[in-house]
C-alpha cells in the first residue's frame, strides 16, 4: 500500500483543527453537504472547515477489481490520478492569471500501482455562484464576454479543459459594477506547449452547446466576442 498526501501550508492548521491531517481523514470523512455523487465519485461541502469559509472535498474511490482496471485504462495506473491532475491544472491556471479557488490538499492511495482512492480539497469562493445558475436567473452578455476572455487566456497558454461548461465557472460580483470569473472542476484538463486548433475548437463547441441551452444564441455570441 502506498499513500501520498500534499497539504498547502497556508491551510495546514485549519485543516488539522477540523480533523483533516491524514489521508485517511479525507478519504473516510462522513458528513458535509453532498454536492454531487456517483458510484465512484463524491463531492461534499464542509461549511466553516477553514474558519471563515467552507471546504469542497472531491473524492474518487475504486473499491472493486473492475473499478481498479477501469481506472488503469483511464491513465491512473501509469499516469496521474484525477485528483493530482486537477491540483496541477488549478495551480497552472492560477499562475497564468486565471481566477481559481485556493488549493488546500490532495492525496491518493495505491496498491501495487492501482489507484484505490484519491481526493482534492479546495476552499470555497465566498460570494460566488455558478455561471450557469447566475445566467439562468439574469442573463448578462458582458459576463459571458468576460468568460470568453478567460477561455482565450487558458487556450493561449496551452491549456485544454476537456469538459468546458458553464457549470465549471463561478462568478462573483465586485462592487461597483464589476465581476470576477473563477475556473473550477478541471480533472480532465491537459497542459501542452501549444494547443492544436482542433483541441481549442472542441472546448469552445462544448461550452457553446451548453450555454445555448441556458441563455440562447445571444449569450453564445457574447461568449465568442470574448
């Protein structure tokens, strides 16, 4: 059995106070508000875990032999786990000026190279809401244009998301009359020296398809003007 964990020193004390200092603490945590769940994935929100803000904890579990082999064929036997990949991606995006949540910790457990479980923990972005939720309430072409600018920055630095969607962006108002855009949830992203036009096109097409359902053709046009 091989365990690996990395904790951001900035949050080490707060996480320890919340009972989260070992890999097992994160993988076996019972509680919090369930945000999303599937057979092998769960995301929970732990309010107040970091004092002034909450903690998002995303876990991937591969308990059965079949799950381990599925993980292996998805690259986790010889490559990075989704948790580590997302940690690297968010750190990279932050380094090029894209808004991201603060990274708190990530870790993984392997048995003979097979991934048994992994997690990534990030701080909540206080006052922010999902882009798709915000646009469904009150469509704002300028926010979609700003989101398009963020996507252009990511692509310009060789980052392809692989699952670009409105739900994977947060928006937060900054008085007076300004907004911040944050990128979240990027376990499938890849970083390269140069992005191929076809990779850029796939990202944009995926975003546009979802955006059209939420805010119509006008909203998509605003995104393309970004």
